[in-house]
C-alpha cells in the first residue's frame, strides 16, 4: 500500500504546552494514509427511525428476530416469526419479513458456540438479513480444532453458516517503531470528559500495552491510561495530563478536514459507516452483524459490532462513526485495506456507560 507522511492534528493551548489529539489521528505521526472513502450520498435514516425500530423489536419479544436497514428500499426491515405482528411493524413505518428463527433461538446457538467452540481464530455474530448465525474461521483453525468446530456447527443445523477469513484474526495494534515504553502504536477513538477531566477512548488492548502516551515519536508524555479492559470487552480510558486541555469532539478525515461528533449511538445492521485510523486513514463500509464474538489468540471479546470495513495494524482504537454519531472503537479483524477485510468494533455507548464518561 502506498505510504505518505502525515502530521498529527494538534492545537496549542494558550499559556500551556499541552496539545489536543483529534479523534482518529495518528499517535505515530509517520503513519501512512490510504485513499479516503468518499462521503456517502445515499439517503440514510435518522436516529429517531433507528431507535424506534430497535424499541419495536424489543416490544415484540420472541415474535421478532432482529432488524436491519435496507439501503436499496430506504427503509428498516423487521424480521418476525408471528404473522400477527406484521400490522404492528407496518404501522411503525418498517417492512415486516417472516423468518424461521427467532432471536431467542439464534442467541441459543451463540451460547452453544461460546460453550463448546471458543477456539482462537473463530468469530460469530447474528446476521438478521440471513436469519442465521454467521461463523467465520481463519486459516489458523486446523486439525482437531477444525474438527471440534465442525461438530458443533453441524449440531446447530441450518441456524449457522460458515465462511472463511483469508488471514488470521488479530487486534490491529502496531509494534516496532514505538514512541511508548511498550512499543505500540494505536489510534485515538473519541475525545471525552470523565469525572470533569479531559480524556479519550481507545482500544483496551492498546491500553493494556502502554500506560503513557505521546502525540509524537520520541515526544513527551501527554496522557496516561487510567482504565483498560481486554479481553472480554475492548476499550480503554486515557486521561490527558493537562486538565485544562481543549479536546475537540471531532474525527480526522485524513484529507485536511474533520467531522464534528455530537453524540453516541448504537449501530444497526445495514448502517453505512466510516472508520478513521492512523495507519490506513479513512475507509467506509457497512455494519453486517451485532453482538459479535471474536476469539483472538489473546482472548475472546464479545458484544462487538461486525463490519466489512477494512483496517490495518495501528488502526486499533480508531473511530467508527456515522455522520456526527460516535459508533465504535476499532478492535481487530482479518484482511487489510488493499484486498479488503472484516473488522470488529467495541460499541462506544457501552464504553461511555462503563466509564461514566461523555463525549466532549
């Protein structure tokens, strides 16, 4: 992939030496940037539509089997297992679709996989468009481990489909050209306020790897990790050393401009999203699954957003967003931004709630 030198977006503070890191900016300023993804021009649902559809699915309980956004039809689709719910779905403005398996049945399949097939190199999530659990297997799963997985998948019948990843699942952390004591480079996710002090969110496996952070190679410390969670979940809270720093709520678009972030939102299947990272710049794609589990060599992480957005080492912790909404923090996945890939994201609302933080 072609590389170009980029400069970290910072802002000097009056009377202070502290700087501000822009979300998605490189914590290592020599990181490359791939061609930026163009902003989508297709009609998109507003946050109210997404929230009302999610609330409807919750009210329907076992009569529903998830929902997704149909970009071609410009509407939400609600899967139902009981035809008597169809009018209620239509009344909400969504389209009903009768399917075989309920969310309860598909979640039971997830539970079986978790109990009997938690094998490094595998991942799974529910895809409501297929009304199935999608299990992804990377090339490291061979021999007895593949036999074990096949046995469990076979026992679940047609509730499950299996696909192969071209490369191994891994957290997108970069080593080697380090500016921190533990020799890692990651990406800033979103600037936040925690207990009245400025901070930012990044990936938990990044926070585990470094207790201090700088904004330039060989530069001085500007922030410290105060909480880091990985595996299980994958987020870290990093506090700026200067409590008076002005930390803007924006994402670097890697083209000289930025996107203002005003709120956090839950992802939905079919949502068009963009990711900003310090290695590969800006790339887009869509949400393909929710409540995903990925079994890294380092441990399992659950509750993730599954996407077809690419990412590369060093993009870990970077911002997943939809317009002015903060959606996720890059965790890891398979592939790259030359051949394409699959990337999992830690949901931002869950991280904010856990840390008692708010977006700046």
